[in-house]
C-alpha cells in the first residue's frame, strides 16, 4: 500500500525552499506520488520543472480563478503543449472563487470555460477549485457534457454532493476532515461512495490535526488517511489502498508502479 497526495503546491517557492527534503520525507511515510498543482503561468512551469526533477512528482496545470485577471486565451496553446508532457496528468486547478475578489465573476467564468473546453478537447481530467461558488459551478457544469471531474477540497453539503455525484465527480479529502468542528463535513464524506474519494493535502495550506499552525507537507497525508479510515471503519491500509486505486482511476496518465 502507498498513498498519493493528489493536490499539493510544492511549486510555492516561499513555502518550500527545499523540495528535495519534502519529497524524501513524504516517501518515507509511504506517500509515493505527489501531484503538484499550478495556478498561473509561473507555477505551471515550476510544477513541470519539479516533475522532471523528482521521480515521485507529477504536475497538474491550469489557471486558478484568483488569477483570472492574467488569463488570456492564447495560453490555451501552452496548456495543451504542457499536457503532452508524460508527467502532466490533468488540467487544474480551475473553477470559481467568490470568496476573494481578485477577478470579476465574468473574468473567472471566461478563464474557467476556456480551460474546460480545452480539457474536453484533449481528453484531460479536470481538477476544480471552488470557494463559496459551488452552486454557480455545479449549475454551469450541469449544462455541459459529462467529463472526469475532481472537486478538490470538497466542502459542500449533502445536496451539493449529490449534484456532483450526478456529474460522476470525484472528491478530494484533506485536512479539514480532521478538524474538531467539522462533523457535518465528515458526515457528507462518509455518505459518499468509497470509490469516489481521493486524498490530498493542499500543502502548504490546510494543515491537518495534530500539526495545525505549522506549514502543511505531503507526509501529513497519513493523518488524513487515518481520519478517513476512522470514518470508513476500516484499517488505514484499506482506506489507503482504496483511495490510491481511485486516484489511479481518475488520473489515467499516473503510472501505478512505484520505485525503481
Ligand atoms: Zn490548491
């Protein structure tokens, strides 16, 4: 059994000045694959750079809604080229963010739709970022053809979860399921089909218990898996195995073998 961190930002150079060490520590804790997610031009390039340097690192490339102001349709060409890279496994994180107002709703929607169309054209799975905009995002997707979708850091209620399930979506589970106050979230996650759940840290953000207050790192994925095992009433081995199988299913370009 090994774990896959399906969403982390080791391309954040301020938070991670020493990626070598972070990758090694993760490996020691059986976190054997790390998917590094881009949010703009620079971080996409950095994600690919890290994927080339580290055997266990893969990249996801896209334009985050908070950076929609810098989006230009000409970048579709770059994203398409990036996706030809053997270690680029999805388009993301893309979506809507109504919490911050770095870009207008119109700018966000344009940036999002452009990339969604591209992802469909090149047959790439899509990873969503969505903050305080779940209804808008779901409504938008409900009028589009079905495509492989992963809701990173899913934080909706049971009805949102049902709508997402009707779209065939996967759900990213991270640090917040370990937070004491989040009984409702745990209930929702528990109610989802087990074959739709993948693990992620969103490092350096969303540090799980018992390390809150520190910078999050991929090795902390073990705490998230431990909480998932509790919810599923199974061993960590079992929840790890299932979530890893799900990740391999969702990201077809991810190789299942580990090590040399
Ligand atoms: Zn992220």
